[in-house]
C-alpha cells in the first residue's frame, strides 16, 4: 500500500475527516500511531532466564547441564542480584527496549502468561500465536499446512498489500507450513533461495553463504543467516508486517548444552539491538512501529527436565510477552495483573493495525488491554 501524503489531505479536509482515513483508526477505536508491526519469536526461551538471567542450578548442574567451563560462564553472566544477572545476559533488552514498553510473564511479580494448547511443543504453540486459538488438528511438529488463515495472511488481505508487504523470515524449515493457510499468500523464507523478483545482491550473497555453511541441525539454519536476510529484506521491501522467528535457543537446550543456550540468548539480545537500530534509521519505521516479542513455549524448571517441554513437563506452559511501540505505555515489567494467554497475541497485533479481531477469528483471544491506549 502506497503511503499517502497526509499533509495534502489535511490541507483540503478537516482534521477529523483525515483521521477517519488513517489505516489504523478503526471504527470506534482510538487512533493509533503504529503503522508497522514486527513480530519476533525466540524458540523455547524460558522466563527464568529472561527475568532472572543465569540459572545457578543449571550453571552447577554438571552433566545434566552440559556446561563445559562453569567458571568462565559465571564470570560473564553471574551476579547475586537477579536484576543484574538479566541485564548481563540481555543488556539491550533490559536497558533500552523494556523501559519503553511492557514485559509480561514475570511470575515472581504476579504476572502470568500461559500457553493454552495441551501439547506445549512448537507447532501447536505457533499456531496458537498466529491464529488466536488452539488448532485441534495441530498436535505436534509434523509439517502439515495450518488449518486456517493466519494473522499474517489476514493483515495482507485486509490492508490490500503486495505479497512483499507481509513477510516471515524464519530459522526452522517447518515455517512455510505454519505461517500460511494458502501457500503463496505472503513472502516466506525458511532456508534456501528467495523467489525471483524478491532478491537483491545482499540477499543472494547471504543465501549463497548459508548454502555453504553446515548447520548443526538438519531442519534449522543458524539465526545469523535469518537475521541478516530479515534486515536485508526490511531495507529493500519495507514490509508493513514482518515476522522474524529464531530457533537456536531451543536446539541448544535440547542438546543439553546450557552454556550454548545462554550464549544463544545473549546473541538474541544483539539481534534485537541491531534490529532496533535499523528500524530507527528508517523514516518509514521510526516512531511508527510496534515490536511484539515472545516465545512459543516454556521448558522444565530443574536440571533434570530443563531440556524438555511438552504436555508432561511442568513449566512448559509458562511463557512471556514484551510489547514496545508508540501506542504502548512505558511500564517495564507489569506486575499483579489478570492472567494472560498466548491466544491473545493475534488480536493484539490486529488492534495495532486498526483491524477488528472479530473479523479475523471470532474464537480468538481478546486483545491485551495493557498494551493498548
């Protein structure tokens, strides 16, 4: 959708009439400043590390944690203060992003955010995020096409965007099945080359480099390639809605390498810093973009089960959500509120676009009121 020259419109119309034309001023809704949304998921990042940093029980867990050099890891990330630990692990998130928005899911502070589906593995949780409800046909990580339209497809259709206007850049190769009910509805890359016409020199260079790099995991590329391609795509195509899905935190945890998991979390924080700086450098995004950052599922709480998640793992239902943007009040960690669910993410995103969640999915969870004016 071409950006209109609102100065010319206002010059010929009343301010009220111009406001009615704004794409995110839905009927009966407060006019919002958000024009773009970037949804970011980081697979299986526990709320324990997000809010309290390095976990001492896992640092000292021996073979159950797989930490090769506990002293070196402690020197980088340990402190007696939970606040200091989390800032050592995710300095950009906690010193720059969080103070500008809200962070939900600190159970120690009376903030609960939970997965609704009983499976508590990746695909059912991503389906819950993207459709606003549990999908009964999605019971595991088998790559089947998602049974109903996703929020990505709905935004593209309702805002009448080109396919390049909504994009999903992901590390896990199952995502082409997850993000689209109708293949080809949006731009998706989860490995390999982009379609003709959705390439530039930097994208081709990164794809070539990825093809010559051996990933430790057959179905997952390293996050650095996903990050680089997403940034190149942002600069070239300036999508209204970008979904960036990163995975290494989950893979290293399943491999029982807590040290590598911690390093992957630190790298994720650096990705957020670079993304934020890129968005702030572009007029189309600066002060017009809301970030929605979350995880698909939690993990076990102890050295025995921290590597796992699923229906029989206590803690796997525990997630968190951070929302930062021009329409969200700066509060940081929000304490002592009513419990929230993963099903509410899709409706919240739609409200930022000025769209009615009921038109998307009447069964979807309600928007998160704490994130909205």
